[in-house]
C-alpha cells in the first residue's frame, strides 16, 4: 500500500477540485464572447482558450496514467510531458466552447473512474520511466497533481477573462 504524503489532498478534496474546474470554466464561457476567450490580456500571456488547451493536455496525460494504473496490474508507464503532448493535438486552435465540451466529456470519464475506486484503488501504483530514475506513482499521486495544477490555473484564467471582457 502506498503512503500518501501529509501534504497531499484528501480524496474528497481532489474530487471537489476536479468537479469545480468544470464549473469555473463553464462560468467563463457564459460571460465572454468567443473572441474574448481567444484574446490574451498581454504579450506572452495565455488566452482562456490556451489555458483550457493546457488543462486538456494535462488531463490527457495524467488521466491516461490514472486509467492505466486502475486497469493494469502495476504497469510501467512512460512519462510524457503535457507541454510536449499538446504539440500533437489541435487543442490550441479549437474554439473555447467546443474544447470545453471535449474537456467536460474527458472529465466525466475521469471522475467516473475515480469515484468508483475503493481506498485501495487510490493506492494502486505504476512504475514511471523516461524522466530520470524509474519512480513509483499512485492513482492518488496523479489525481492530486491534476487537482493542484488545475486549482493553480483558476485565478489565471479568471483574471484573463476579466481583463479582456473589461477592455
């Protein structure tokens, strides 16, 4: 059984953040036009559409890792950086609304997997290779990482939309 670090979020906290990300993005979609969602507030800053593309890419990589750990017995996974992965997608070019629909489907699938897990299921592990020494990672690790990462982008995307809607 994997020991969860003290600083890790609880399962309920993780699930709450993963659900709330959808609500926050949907709220932005309701207050901004497609052009505003594609507008960056300043040079070198991401638009709301680009932030969503980034969140989808992270959801792909870390969500796939979670699904593999849940469905396979102690798999060996190759680490793939979401920043590298996004280059093989069209996420940045998609309109916010259609990307949000795809993200919502992706999130529903992930939540379905996570919500069905027993405590032991959250402790299932994989060996992750390709980014230094092989390391053990659990479902809880990946879900915690995804939730913390998304929570960190909440203010960024809200600030971005407020800046372009207010201009």
